C-alpha cells in the first residue's frame, strides 16, 4: 500500500491560516536609518524635524545636543536625522518630515544649492524652514531664519593667522569644500583679507585652492598632491578641523612639520591639542552650542507668533598656542 497523508479539512486549513496571521506584524515600517536618532516624542507636544550635514563630527554633535535641550525647554520635541553628505538622503528626510506633518524643519544643508528642492517641498506643505550653520543658496524658496557663525569674518580671522605665521610673506594653499555656503563665505573672507594685506605691502600668494570634501581622508590626499606640486609651500588654510587634521597627517608624512603652517576652523579637541603641541598654528573657533540653542529658540518664537531675525550671525574667535596652554578643558582632557 502506498504511503500517503490524508488531506486536512477546510476547517483545519482556515484555523491554521488564522494562527499564522496572528504572528505577522500588523503594519509596514521603514528599516531604521543609522543616522536617525529617536526624538522621544510623546505625541502630545509639537515635533520639529531636523536634518544636519553629519553626526560624525563633534561640531554637529554639540550643535544638536544644545538644540534638543533648548527644544525640550521650549516645549517641543525634535526628530533628528543626518544626511551624511548625501543630498538625496537629505531630500528623503525632508519628505518624511512633510509626511509626518512636523511643525517646522531645521536644516544644515548637505549642498547649499541642491537643498532648494527639499525646501520647496516644505514650502508647498506650509511648513516653516530654518537653517543652522549652513545657509541655502537656492533661489525661489523661503527660509524663515538662518543661524550660523559669521563665516566671512571667520575667514578673515584665518587670514590674520596665516599672515602672522608667515610674517606677511609666503605661499599658501586653501583646501575647501565649495558645496556649502559656510565654506564659500570662509574662503571669500580669507581671500579678501589676503588681497587687502597684499595691497598694504604683504606678499602672500595663494597658489592653489582645491576641494577636500571636509573630511580627513580626502583632505589628506589633496594635501599630499599640493605638497608635491608646491615644494616651497609655506601654509595651508583648512576650512574645517577634519581638513586641518588630514592636512597635518600629510605634512608630517612629507617630513615638513614646522615648515608648512596650518590654520584650521572649528575648534574641536583634537585640533586644539595639536595647536598646544605646535603642530597646527591656529584655529578659528566656532560656538556650535550657541548656534543650536538660538536656532531652537528661533523656532519656538516663530511658532508662538513672534518675529524672528532673518539672519543671526555669531562671532568666531582666533585660537593660538597661547590660548591652548591656558585652556582648562583641554588640560583636563590631557
């Protein structure tokens, strides 16, 4: 007799199917994004969407920490995301904010021009948009308020440090990141201050200006190329501290420490330590916690019906080795 299994009854099949269905999730959800941080929203407070350039850099870590603390004090929650230098990703994050019907959006754009598409989408949904640290350069879109370092003056402070380091005579390169407005303003301020100094008798030549992506590894490769092309290079203006630290690695590898002076921008701990040790000449110091607090407060004021300034610029300061030697936070970290 052949072996066989009797077919189950229809009642049995239905019962098994129902049991299986109870094990399935009741809805679809997006896989978690590694750049997203839980907002802790309880559902009974307004929510503001935030998308920043990156969360791998201490500057944005400090900025978003202060922003969330101030938002909490102002009575609203923050849905925090990071685009990690990807303009398409930032566009998707803004689209998600629109779907969620957030009360407002704060952006630190990945690309100051490409971000216009995302801002336009929020404008169409009548969601107010604010920018922090990096401004939008897109036309035909509306941003309520921009809060940032005074990057133009910061670039001039960087030029001041280079002129000081070179005794107003020498060759300098700029390693920049021209996709973002803040860097455009820094390099503009730097170039104009150098031109003014040269008109007054200085002799500083800018021999190269190359994009380093604002990250260490790419800046390292660009700095290597610059050092090989300009064996008489005297200084580098690095538009942020990741760029400065990548440049420092290239200078040290080339055996030109002390001969090529580096001026950075940000004031992260690792760069300040290098300044204390004399490996980086100076840094232009930003204040990210102030940017975060003021941006969060500006959103709260606007949502409360108060007027807010269309642009709020925070002064930057120059940080040299003498400052590093008396820096209590740096000493405590050593």
